[in-house]
C-alpha cells in the first residue's frame, strides 16, 4: 500500500519500506522515480482549495452528545489557512476559552468531482490522511455557527501522508493526549460513509483535486492545554503528532 509524503523538496512515495521520488502529476499520471532517503521532515500532504468537514458523523459521538443520528450530512468549511504541518504547534488563542481536539480520518480528493454518484464517488479519491479538527468549543456554542470556532490559524493539523489503495470502511481511529488514549473507535461507526459524503457534497459544490473531506470525530473529545501533545492515529495511515502552545498577542 503506497504512502505519499510531501517534503520540502517534493513528494516521496514509500512502499514496502523503500522510498522513491514521485515524478509526474500527483493528481494525474505519476510514477516512482529515483530511490531517495526516508524523509526526516514532512509537510501537510496537500494545500487544498477548501476543507469540507462533517459534523456528528460517528454513532458513538452522537450518543456521547445525546443527539439523534442526523438524517443527512452536516457539512461546514474550514479555511485552508488553518492547516498546520505534522510536528508544528497548535496555537491556543488567549481569549476564546476551551479549545478541543477532534481526531478525524480525512479524504484527499484526486479528481474533480461535480454531481457524482455514490457508485462513482470513490474513483475521485486519491487517498486518506489524518486531520485534527481543532475547535474553540465555547465560541461554537456562543456563535451557534462553526466558522469562527474552527477557522483559527493552526486549527487544522493535517498529515503525515496520503495512504493510497486503502479502504476507509473499517479503520481503527484513536486520539492520544500526552500519550493517553482519549478517543478509540473505528470508521465502521461512520453514519455516512465516504462515498455517500462525496456524492452529497459534490451535488452542492465542486470538489477539486487536493481538496479535503474530513469525515467527523468519534466519541472522547476533550480540551487541549498549553504544553500538551496530541496524536491522531488512523490504521494504515500513521500518526499525526502536534504540540500545543498558548499563542501570544
């Protein structure tokens, strides 16, 4: 199962422990090039035009929140400027109150998708990655909307790679706060699976190559504090690890 990493010097493909430079178009025809060393630093795997997120999409999270299962996907947008690379800090604004982690499996779109069917939806997927949908919880409740609460710079850690040829149907997903497991579930708990989400979203807005669809968080959300480290772990993809620090004016 190939994994694609974005590095400061370009994309690298890892497969079976061997690493090769990616040649060609990531979203078109690409091939393995020359052998290279394993990357020591990686960037967020794509720079999307938009991040489409799904609210309340895990059965266990809905139960945790005491809410009924939604009849259709609840979608909202995060700005691409919220993205932060693996290993870089999530910055907590000083005046927003509680800020929560939300471990998520995210889909990387590989082909332009407009009004696609569920049967054809997965053909528009390049692969899967990890995301942390960081949320200023008190602002979310105050505003009754998601944009401000989820749109701060550094509120979308993304990575470490794009896992290709990986089914999203039953992957273990967990979130670890300072090494302690706080979220522990499986993508089989998704209320709306990936194909349903892509078909639904693409009827509303065109999804472009590199766009992210982040599929929601399981039960166990909680607050982040200055000095914490949070890890999103998804089976078959790897670990997205970010420190947490208080930002200063």
